[in-house]
């Protein structure tokens, strides 16, 4: 299968391991990723929170590039990127005058506004048959599947899974042998783009998520969003101080890293060592248990 | 401004409705948006009150809504919009208020950190086509230091070394070829009234 790929800025920077693990897993599932030529930033929170028209124009520019490829779907693994793309599509579909105007702004008179944007869980769902027969199933791994905001909200725009109790990531983790825990914070916001500008809020919100995961027996958190990863992994030592945790830490994986481990992909290729919370003890334990099972 | 309390907010409500693609008149103040809001405890104005201020459409309501801190402390997590039983778009309304508050120059100075971060973020796109994370972080930190906000300037300083050693921070911006195309988009959007 061939699909277009929009990594977005974070996956070329602070979230390289997400990009690395997506490439590794897609290769294993025979999915060929074709990165969009000369994609620009989607505008992220800054554009959609302060300048609606700029947000629409930047996204329409990228979507116009995607339309010109021969592939039917565009994978945007960062849920903020895919969310603002889909929001743009809805705005332009509902307002023909805005569509006319954005065609001029992006200098693309033939822009149709009909690319199909998908998230990483939708791509993994297609390969779920291969995941069920993965060579190194993650047996016994208790994980908290964390969806955050834009994978599932607002439901009218993203039209994916259940916005209050999503299960698609849990299904994927179950398929590779892990045991997702029941917990209450699957879709609570982690503080998103406030990592630098309102750290106090992030520490409070990320703290609630990490403690609920831990209280419900999770050994790790699984995410599909670079901002969630930053707030839960990079900020975890600050959050731990706030929560009064001593040495306890919860490793935070991208869903593609755990799927990759289950498929037997080398840990180096999945970028697991890039995390700030050391995930290697947990990875080694899984490997030992796998060996013991034979 | 008390004597302006009953003056019409100069099309404030229609402008918000247009930007947020919604109709705030439909809101019946059930408070479900505020009940689910992760930032409700720290907002100076809960989200259902912002909806009410837009409904009121008076000059005083306009100034109160545009100059409150909540439009900046809102995370745009979309819980309110997802749960609204009247199909209003509170998250979109806050996006609209934020935009209008910048345009009319009444953005709350108490949340300047957040405003500056958004501004630097957009500047980074305009200069590089993609966000150059290291450059953005340095500019934001230097600016905070320059304005004597030392807590902001030194916050997370201990993270930079581990981020470098794990290859999470690129020294140079991502390669991007069509910067003029992106600048023309910024210019054309900025030129509009």
C-alpha cells in the first residue's frame, strides 16, 4: 500500500523517534510512505488560536500538494496537524467563498479540497491482522492508552472512534499482546502547546494523567501525539516532583514504538533511547520474558 | 466605561459567530462546557460566561470578553465543543475572541508569555517555512530574560542538555525550499482588513 506522508515539524525535531518508529513499522507492514514535497508547518496552535485565516491558508497549501500526488490518503501522525487539516477542509467545504479566496492566497486555482487525511491509528488498524501474529508479542505489558485531544475531538470534524471512551489504540495494543488498563484520563488534555508558555498548567494536567495511569496499574503510557509525549516524558521529572514521586517513573511510548517491538524491530530503529524517562529496563524485561516463553 | 454598558458592541456578536462558524444565540447556559473544561479552575472567566458575554453583545461585554485572561489560558482542547448539547462551538468562540483581542489591542497583559510564544512561533514559520524549535526556544527565553522574567527564562534549562544528547534538538532549521511561497501567504493574510 502507498500513502502520502506529512510528518510535521515535531517529527523532524523533538519527536524524531515517532518518525523513526513510523517508518520502521510501515516498512514492516509493507506500507510505502511518500513524504509530501516541500510541506510547510500546519501553523499548529499558534495559527489556529490567533489567526484563523492563516491557519486555513497554511493547511490548504499542504493539502493542495497532497491532492496532486497519486496516493489516495495522507497520513498526518501528529493529531494537531491532522486536526487542523480536517478543520480547514470542513471550513472550506461549508464556505465556498472562503474556498475561492484561499485558492488565490495559496496560488492554486484548481485546489479541490478533497484529500483524505488519516491518523496513525487508522493506518495501524489496516494492518491489525499482521499485528495479531507479531513475532514478539508484548505479553503481560500493562499499558495506559492515552488519546489526548485531537485524535478524537471534536467528533464532528475528526469522525474517528468515540470521543469520550475511544478504544482503537487499546485494540491495537491488545492485538500485539499487551494488556491495556481501564483508566479515567484517556482523553483529558495534557496541557498541549503550553509546555513552554504555561508550564504550571502542564505540570498540573500531566500530573493528573500520570497518577491516574499509575494508580490503575499501568507500567507505561502509550501516546500518538508529539505534544503529549513532550508533556508526559520530557516534563516527567518536574511532574514527579510536583506529585511527590521519589524514583517512580512511567515510560511513555509512541504507539508505533511498541508495535515495532512486537514486530521484532530493533530498539535502535525505534528511537526508544531518545526518551528522557528511561524505557530500556521495561524493554529488557519484556525481551527476557519473551525469551523465557520461547 | 459603565455608561457604555448598554451600547451595542458594534457587531461584536456577528463577528464572533462568523469567525467561529457558530451561533452563540443557541447557547442556553447549561454550563456543560465549563464542567468539562480542564482549565476551569484557573480561568478568570469560565467558558459559559464567555458565551454569555458574546450573547449580550454590548460594548462592555465586548471589552470584558476580549480583555480577560481566560481567552489565553484556554488550551483549545475542544472538550467544550465536543460536549455542547446545542451544537455551539465554544472552543471556536474562544479562538475568535483571541484573534479579536489581538486585533483590537486589548489582549490581557497578564498572559503576555502565552501571547509572545504564539507570536514567536508564527515568526519561526514565516522565516523558515517550518518551525525551527531551537531558534524558537532561544528567542522565547532571551525575550523573557530581557523583560526580567527570570523564572520563564531559566525554566526547563536542565532539559536542554539531555535533549541535545538524545538528538532531539536540531542545531539548524529543517531544509525548506519555497520560503517565498509561504511568505506570500503571510503577506496576503496580513494585508486583509
